[in-house]
């Protein structure tokens, strides 16, 4: 009787172990990789460029939409060159002075 009890206990323990190990083997780990959100680029504008743009008397142009860094200013809006700095242009849209990359027409800085 004692041998049967030991055998039954051993079989139950083995069955439990097999069940648990089978369950553990069936688990999967899913790793989702996402590209990091792009950080806004910091553009350091020379002080002379900022001063030049702030001193110019240019009429503001109404512009539909928000004026944001990175936003491309459409062709009808006139861009003005900055003397001595070919890499920058400026304009005034919605009463806001903006410095623009003349090649891409993207806003690089908003001056308040």
C-alpha cells in the first residue's frame, strides 16, 4: 500500500511538473521596437542674423495654418535675403518674424 502511495505521489508530481514546464515553454516574449521620436533640432542662429531680421521693416503676410519650426513656407510668400548670410532668409507671416532656410523654405527659427 505504501509503495502504491509513493508511486501515485511520484506520478502526480511528474504530471504537475510536465504540465508546468509545458506551459512555460508555450509562453512567448514579444519585443516591439520603435524608432525614437525625432528630437527637434536646435539651430544656433548668429546674433547678427537675429538683430538684422528684428530691425527690418517688412509687411506681415497672412499665412493659413500655424507657423512652426520645420514648416515649409509656400512659394507665394516672399523670402528676403540676409546680407552676408546666404544660408538664411527671413519673412514676416501672421505678425511673426521667422528665419527660413532659403533652399528648403523650412522655418528654422521664430523670433518673438
